[in-house]
C-alpha cells in the first residue's frame, strides 16, 4: 500500500513537471484544450481577430501604395498639361510666330497628348491598370440631362448596386440686367453719346457709343469681348438683355453708366430703365445668378451653378446638368469602382469603394470640350482656335488636380487613420490574448523547481516503500 500511494503521488508530480516543462518550452500556458477549455475558446477568438486586423493593416498599406502609384502618374499628367497650357499661350502670339513655328508648337502638343494617352494605359499596380477607366463606376444609363458625372465613392452594399434619384427644386439661373426701350428711339438707336462699363465674372470693359448707335451694334460690341467679361448681349422685342455667360451665384452682371450726352452733363441720366428683379431705375445696376437647388436620395446637395454634389457615408458624387434643367433625374450605379477591404469584417461598411476615371485625351474635359480636340486638325488645334484650346486645358487641369486631391484625401484621412486605429486595436487584442494564453515564466519556473524536488523525493520514497515488503521474507528464513 505504501508503494501504491508513493506511485500515485509520483505520477501526479511527474504530470506537474511535464506541464511546467511544456509551458516553459512553448511559452504558452494553454497548449491543449484540457489546460483551460474556456481560456482556449477566448484566446482562439482573439487570435482570429488578431489575424484579421493584421491583414486589414496590410490591406490598407497596399491600398496606400496603389493610390501613391496613381498619384505619381497623375503628377506626370499634370506636368504635361501645364506644358500644353504654356504652348497654347505661346501659339496665341500669332502676330510674332510664323505658320511653321505654330506648326512646330502643334507637334509638341500632339506629342504631349500621346504621352498622356500612354500614361493612362501603362500605369499599373500588380498587373491592374489604374487610369484607363477600368476602376470607374458603371451606371445603367446616363440621362441626357446630365452633362458630366463624377462618382468619387459609393457603397453598393450587399445588392451590388445603388439607385440615385435627383430632385431639382430650383434650376440654376444666369445673372441678367435688362435695359428697356426707354433709352432708345423708335428706330432702336440711342439718342445721346454713351459711355458705359459692363462687368462680369471674367472682367470689365468700358464701351463708348456715339449718338445714333443701334441696339444691334451695341449687342455686337458686347459680344465681341464676351470671353473677357463673361457677359453676353441679346435683344428681344426692343429690350436689351445683358446675361452672364455662366450660371450660379459666382456669375454676375454689373452695368454702370459713366457718361451720357455731353461730358459736362452731371450726373448722367439713365439709359432707359434697368430691370434686375425690382432694383428699379438707376445709373448703376447689378444682378447675380442663382445656384441649382436639389436633393440626391433625399439629401440636400451642395449647389454651385449647374453642378451639385453630396458627400455622405454611402455616396460621394458631383454632377453637372444641362443649362436650365429643372426635371427629376434618376440612374443606377450598378457596379465598378476599386474596392478596398479596410476592416477585419467582410461587410460593406468596413469597405471603401472609390472611382478612378480614365485620364486619356478622349475622356478628359468639361463644358468647353475634350482634350483630344487640341490635336492637329481638330477644332481646338493651335492654328484653329487657341481660345477654345486654353479653355479646354484649364478645365482639364482642374479636373486632374481635383482627382489627385481626392485620392490624396482618401490616402491621408481614410487609409492612414485606418492603419493607426487598427494598430492600436492590434496592440490591445495581442495584450488580451497574451494574458490568457501565454505562460508566466516566473510562475512556471517556480512550479518546475517544485515539481523537480517532489519527483526526486517521490522517487526516493517509492524506493523505500518498495523495500518495506522485503522485510516479510525474513519470516521465511
């Protein structure tokens, strides 16, 4: 019986010794389910979360590398566009340049346009093209009322699509100053000499008209410099309309009569009656345009001219409607965009889907036209229309800069902040998992020493216990 008791005790001590050796050799307190069933479940769940968070950090870092690659290529496109803009300004100096020099400048423009097309096709990240439009959003059909559409970000959810409904409350309007027939005689001529300043968003111009100048001549003079003032003129039923070229609150028309009749006539009289929505009769008149007012999927949009935009958790877009549009617009974003998995859970609210449009010369452009029109033989070639060419390039430069800014904002505010947040989460999860699963070396070292002593003493006691029955043999002698 003493031997059996010693054996049981030695077995338990041996188990304790093996457990201490196992924990010290692996560094883990839990090496099997029997060590701590509840702790094993908790630590395995934490390990799962740690793995997912680690991968999410790597995903965000890789997404940042993709955005950086796209931004670098867009930087080259911006540089080429600035070169083109300088060449357009140079070619406009046609009084100095010969036809051969303008043709040589056109060759430089053509070469730069080819380089932009090449960049849009060859910019890749891990074999995926970035700037050819393959990462742009796909819409079911763009309504005719939409002049341009730019979808920066959209959460397509589990259904993989999102319906967009635009309700226009008030259409954008131009600024307008009307001059009624009171300033003209029956043959639509002014009766006195007139010096008048007409100003718009693009600049101001002073006009001097002699007595007898017709309304038609006034309209022609104003329209001749409309590109410099942003004001156009027209006449309907004896009323002279001075309208802003652009829509929205940034556009304005200001008219000031500097002198009418003889120079010594002070103050000047009125050129008829100015009508600017109740302003009444005056020698100075000013009117401003109105921005579009609309809602997108029930969210009040920001309006600027004919362009409206929203930035919500599920949709970030801007669209420009055709001048004067006041009807409802509907379309569906059915697919597309670059999807980035930013969180540990594979759900739509832990993903970001952004659109990167094409930057080739056929896609870049705005209201003025497309960039390809600057090629030789096209409508905005340097020997055809440098004014149109400058307008197109200016719009394209703005579009590319805005795309770079949007990608940079996504990289900084979304990706970098996500990495920082997930890194903090990883530290906390690792600490929690370690407190459950990792071995306490000080404690296990003490347990090892204790188990070694008990095993050694148990072995000695077992040897003594096994010797005791031998005393019975002395009775048989």
